[in-house]
C-alpha cells in the first residue's frame, strides 16, 4: 500500500523548499570589498570626483576591480580587503 498525502501537503513542502533555496542564494556569491563615496549634501557624485578618486588610486598604485556610480554615489570595488584598507 502506498501512503498518499493530500495535494496541499506536497505543495507546502515544495513551497518551503523553494523558499529555502531562494533564501540561501545570496550566500553562494562572494562579497567584494568596497568603498562607497557620497556627498554630504546628498547631491549626486559627478565625473570630476570619480576622476579624482581613480587618479588617487592609480597614483598610490592600488588595484581596483571597478568604479561605478549608483544612486548618486560612487562605489569602488577592490580585488581583496588589503587593497580596501
């Protein structure tokens, strides 16, 4: 004899399993050490500040992964935490 449970129990188990997988996904990706630069007044950070930050990093011979502008802030990602410090 095969035990047969109601359909809602199977759907509940499937839903909990899918929720657990989606909840755990961010842990599969590594973290990038980063520095976020924003203005005091909340104005967007412009190209001159970005260029100055990149020039300062290159002058100090600090390797960086990327420099992006997001929501008016400058985000500089590094390869390792030593470069971030």
